[in-house]
C-alpha cells in the first residue's frame, strides 16, 4: 500500500529525476518571457504555411542521438505524432529542421503540454531579478518608517480642538476637554467655536469666556450641565434637546481626517481583535455550512437575493407615497424592483440552476479535500496572522506619518490646519501603495501554499477509498517552499495581478458585450486580448508554479493552456472559477457580520459617547479588518477548487498521452506490453486495470463530471440542527 501511494513511473511517462543535457538557454520568445530553460514536457507553437502546429520537448531519443539538433520534439498536432530533431535559436526565437525544414521559423512558448507530477521536478529559485526589486521596495519602506518614528507626534492623538485650532491638553496645558458654549442670542449651542476647559461643567451656575462671532470678541457666557462619556474628549450636553443638536451637527459635518484621527478614543484599538475574532468565527461556520449543506446554501442564496431586492424596492416606494415625496426614493425603489425581477428571471432559470449546481459540486469537492487534508484549515489562520501583522505595522507607520503633518504653534499663534510637505505626501502615498501590494502578496502566498498542498493531496492515490502516505504539516512545508524558492515570483505576480485587476474586469465586460453585438472577426480580436492577453495573469499561475516550478509568466501560460485549451478535459473550462458566487456571498457575510459586531460592541461599551461620526468610523474600521480575513477563507475555497480541476486536467492529459504512446510503440495494439505478466487480460482491460490502480480524483469531483444532482430533499431538520 505504501508503494501504491506514490505515482508509478509507467503512468508518469517520464523518469522522476531531471535528465541532464536536455536543457538549453532560451532568450525571450514573446509573451513577455525572460530567458529560461526549455524542459521536457513544455511545448512551443509555430506555423508551417497556413497551419499552426504545437511541438512538445521530449528530450533525447534514438531518432535524435546522431543529430546535431538542440532538441528532440514531438509534433502533437500531427496525426501520428512524429518525433523530429530541431534546432532552436535562443537569441531570436527561431527554429529550423524537422517539419519546418531549413527555413528559420519563429516560435513562441506555449507552456507545459505534459506537466510533471509533484516532486518529479526539483524546485529552484524563480524570477530572481524581481526579488531584488522587491527587496529595494521593502528597504524604502524601512527608511520611511524610520522617518515616521523620528518626526511623528503620537501625542497629537486623542485630543479635541478649540475654535482657534489649538489642541486641548497640548496647546492649552491643563485643559484637555472641549466645551461648546451657548449662543448669546438664543438657547442653542455655538458649535463652531468650542473652547478648552479643565473640567466639564456640571450645572448652569458657572461661566466661561466664550467667543462671540457678532462682536468678534470674548464674552462671558453661562454654562449648562454636561457629562463625560468614557474616552471621549468632548463635554456632551445632558439636556436631550441640546444633545440632539450636537449629534445632528456631527452627523451632517464631514470632519477632516486629522480632526477625526485626534478625536478617536484610545480604546478604539480593540476594534481590530474584535472584528478579527468575529470574522474568523463566521468564516469557519460558513465552511461547515458549505461542507454539510452546500445545496441548501445555494437555495437560500437564490431566494434571499431575489426577495431582498423586491422588499427593499417596495419599502422605498412606500416611503415615497406615504412619508417623503422625494424623486430619489422613487428612482431607488424602481431600480431595486427591476433588479429583483432580473434576479427572478436569471437565477431561477434552468440554465442558471444547472450552473449553480455545478458550482456547488466544485465547492463540495473542495470541502472534501479540506476535510481530508485538515492542515488546510490552518492556512486561513496563518494568513490572518500575516495580514494582521502587516496591517498593524503599516497602520502604525501611517498614523505617525499623518501626525507629522499636524500643525505647530509658531510664535504663540494658533494652529490653522493640517498640512504636509511634498516629501511627506510622497511617503504617505508610497506606504499606501506598498500596503496594498503587501496585502496582495499575502493573498498570492496563500494561493500558492493552498495549491502546493492540494496538488500533493490530489496526486496521492486512493487505496481502499483512503488516501494514505500523505504529507504531515503540509501547510508549513508549503510556506517554506514558497519563501525559499518563489518569493520573487509571488512578488512579481501579486504586483501584476493587483495592477491589472480592474483592466481584466473591464475586458471581461467588453467581451460579454462584444459577444452580443459585434461580428465574428471583431469579437475574435477582443476575446483574444481578454483570454490570451492580460486575462492569463491571474491566480491560476500559482497553481502552475507549485507543480512545474516555472516563472510567473510561463506558469500563467501553462495553466491557461491546461484549463482552457485542454481537449482531453473539455468540461474544465466552464467549471473553472464558477464558485465565485460562493466567495462573493461569503465575503459579504463575513464583512457585514464583523461590522455589525463592531456596532454592537461600540454601542454597549459607549466608548464613543453620543459621537456618531466616530462610531461610524470605527464600524468602517471593523469592516476593513474583516475583509482580508474573509478573503482568506474565500481564497481557501476558490484556490482548492480550481487546483483540483487543474490536477484532474493534468491527470487526464498524462493518461491519454501515455495510452497513445503505448499504442504508437506497439503498432496500435498494447497487448504485447503486458503479455509477459498479464497474458490472460485483454489490452483494454490491462490498461483499465493500470488506471484503476492510480485513482486520484475525489468522489465529489467524479460525481460532478459524470452528472451531479442536488440533494435538497435528503436534508431533514435534524440534519440541519446537527
């Protein structure tokens, strides 16, 4: 059984060790590829006349031993797959010999036609040049952090500001509270001219010197009862009428980032762990729901989405007719009802139900993998810790950079506003961009590790319906592999994916529109740009890197060829990426739950007092913290599901290639291949038996590809409760 758990060499088709002498240096041959090695199993594309051919590198063979050619290739697009000796010019991307003859013909890289299995390819450092660029970028971050710690004034945090722009407690020593005086001509509060006081007035028997805007001078005004709410630096009125005036004014005004920053309570830091804990818990519960009741989740999602927009639209129309006759309410109500009608027509159609059923099957296969490879559940937690560390580090530096622009008192004059030099503005923008890059890099690292673990789990064969001899601590080994060999690739890929994400979405929209309105020629050009251009630059490249240890651009081409141009498994194209509906729903659920939990915590603890502006800001902070954590869980489902499909495509490609190769070598009859030890078995039975010994695909995936039926009726209330 232990021997059967490793991929047998006769199914692999190539030896497990890396052969020597079959790798040459190759210069850029298009598709933005840097110089790299052409390896056994990779393919090139070239034209002979009007025909396009694909040739796969097969190394040395008896037909090529006596030749001076650099490579031996197999023309996979030809009927009999002939092996030919060719010379590949590494400087100009030209090939001669074989089918092209003596005329130099341009070729371009087409990725792995026959990828190796896990651990059959020794990993090496990829995209080394960009690793140096990434190190320089991090060095610049360290320099900015040193500047922020030297020049930042963290003491400017958590202070109110008076009408002259002075910070209470710093510019006005001993007076840390801000108090709004009464107006001289009415019982209302003068919200534009707060003053700094030592203690909040508790009655109307005291007076303070307040600014009178009409006379442009200080006048003595009688106080009113106020109170302090925990960490708030303001004196809040106790009278309900005055308190409502203050709250309404704070809601309608948009404070500057500097004023909002200094008005934050010190206990606001607890928002980060609270939102992180809530989002982690909801993410785990969501995984369990998908694992047990994926079809019920689909059914609830369809019904909830359809009826939610309908109810919301009716609510706005009711407000328009009964409460507030506003054109805005009428437009929003009609728009929401239109969306609900579209949801009813689209999500409830037979075609949509079939697509959702297939997506549910992908998620079910991914959940089966995650359940069996329990270490995969650790990856979202590790990714969460990494994201939290990156978030905290950049948040501290950015806060210090923001406080560098806090205005100073010069020659006794009051502060007038927050301002920054050109250098400080550059530092802030650079750190924001680096933060986005580092978050994208963390996502890319997670995707690579998940792909690395899933590929090794998948290609561990089933023995008596159980995968044995699995790797222990696979997630930690995946992180070690990524950081040791592919950090440059991850940095390069994350930068490209982050920069090109919006153009990719735009091209996909254009592709959908062109399919409806344009002719075939124009549609083909747009689709080629969307599919074979920047459309290839996505997370699927990391699936290829984890298996074939290629550079990012090479792996992107290989993965696209395997998933979208694989004639051996044509159903992969429509299965790949269909679980996005579950990712979007889970991401919205996790983020909304964290925001609601933050709202409940802020309301119960009253750390913001009646200040709704600060409360809303903390809720947004909670949602921002929860978003990357929810993204970690959704990355788990998405990457594992797509990797399983990729592995299935690789398995079928390798199996069919090996079968055709045996037929070719034995004159179309493979009986002689096994006659020495299986004389009583027919050729097809022999090959079928050989395939049965290497059973990789999980049951959920096999069921999905053969035809999956929803299992809503089999779920009882007791199952839901359990």
